[in-house]
């Protein structure tokens, strides 16, 4: 007699030889195979299709008769082939760096510190601490994602945390491209806190376009702490600028334009970082100017647009809007002759002043 568990967990009975549903889980009664009582407790083999399990059990029983195997060896043989059947039936991929290979490293630039961890055969996970944007997380994958889909983020106990329990952290969106995982401050800080406690943040999702495959991507806690300490120390020395090196910076513009050229972005980022990190800043004043080309009203509007474009950028970089004031001067305050091309280029400018308390 085979005892079967259906999807709702209720116990049912079916006579030996009757067909079982493919999605049912089977509880194999050892007595029905061996003919002997109380050899081993009843063993549950989870997630094995009932028909396949039944066939394997019958084959094992037949082999034991031919070979004269003992009841105990028969049982062990059944469990072995059942486990093999389960492993080949499961559709999942587990990405995780083993204990002996696991490692965390720290890298830095002028504006950012990064804490990096390689996930074997999947990609590189990075926590970033930016002078302006704060903490974030991304995982750069080896295989470019072609579809956008959803994933679960859970905190899983490491192998030595026997009394800890898994817990959900968030439901997230996975993006297309190589930076499939991109998380903002709140979730990133939570992940770091879990790693501090010896837990392992784990992403799980069904891969697309093959939704039958469940993917699990785990961040190992092994060797986390030494690198994490360096990461925190790096953040304390990030983007420490002296006021005199950034105050009064100028941004220059092309004729009749007010968009900011890329070469001035770095200076504006330094101003934003200084303002965010220092409590002694009262306000930022942005002065817009033009050359002599065009009428008075036109140049007033153009100089105002130049100042406003810088204000918008600083707000985007987390400087409070209430701290920023703009002024327009049109063509009234040239710093060079407007009768030469070089002079006019110097007059098409905006100046950023940091006013201390």
C-alpha cells in the first residue's frame, strides 16, 4: 500500500498498482516493500512525482530479490535513487560563492566607496557609499537580462546560525541589462545590517524567458567583516573639500545656450557634497551672466535660465532647494571685453557662491 499526500496535505490511500497524480507527494511505507516490521521509521520523500517514485521502488525491490540484498540495504538503495530522481526533477539554479572562495573587497574614487562581492558564475555585487547619493546596491550580471521582472529578497541564516530564522526583506524589480539589480538607500542599508548579524541576503525569482527555472542568488557573509570595516572607514574620509577650493566656481556656456557642459559637472558635485556634509553652510547663491549679443530683455532671460539650470542640478544632487538663490545680471557685469571672441566666451558664465552661517 502506498500512502499519498495531495497538494492540501491530506492523507489518502490508493491500492498498489493504481496511478497517482503527477503533482502529488508520496509517503513511502517501508513495510510494504520489505515485508518486515519496524526496520526503520516511515520516510517522506518530498516533491517526487508519485508515479516515478513508485516505479523506482518496484525496480529496487526487484533488484534486491535478484541480488539477495538485505532489507536495510534495500531501503537505503530506494532512498538513494529517490534522492537522485528529486535532484534531476527540480528546476532551479543556485548561485553562491563557497566558503573557501568567498571574499569581499573595497575600492574607492574621489566621490564614492564600494564594497564588492563576487557571486560565482553570476556576477559582482556592490554596495556603494556616495558622497552625495548615500548608500545604494547593484549587482552587475555576467549574462545580460533581456526582460524586466520581479524578485523576492529574503534574509537567510548562514550555516552556523542554528537558532536564526529566515525572514522576508522586500519585493523588488529586476531591470533589463547588465545592472539587473539596483536598490536604493533603505533596502541597501537593511541588507548591510543583515550581513552584520551573520545573515545572508538572498534574491529569488523565476528566470525569464524560462519561467520554469527558479533562480536563487545569495550573498555570502564569509569574510564580510574585515572589508566592511574598511568600507566604513573609507566613507568617513570621502569627499572632504576645503571651502576655498570650491567657492566661487564658474560654469561657462555656449552662445545663446544654458545647458551645463559635462566638464563642469565634477565641480558642481563637489559643491553639492560640501553643502550636504557641512552644517555651516547658510545658502548658495548662483549668479547668471551673458555676453553683449542680443537685447537687454533677451539677455536677462538667458542669464536667469543659466542660473536656474545650475540650481536644478544641485537640487537633483540632494541640495535643499530652500538653500539656493539665483540672480540674473544679463550683460551688465562683463569680466572681459565683448569685442573679442575670447572675451565674450568669458562673459557667458554663471558663478556659484557658498555663503557660510
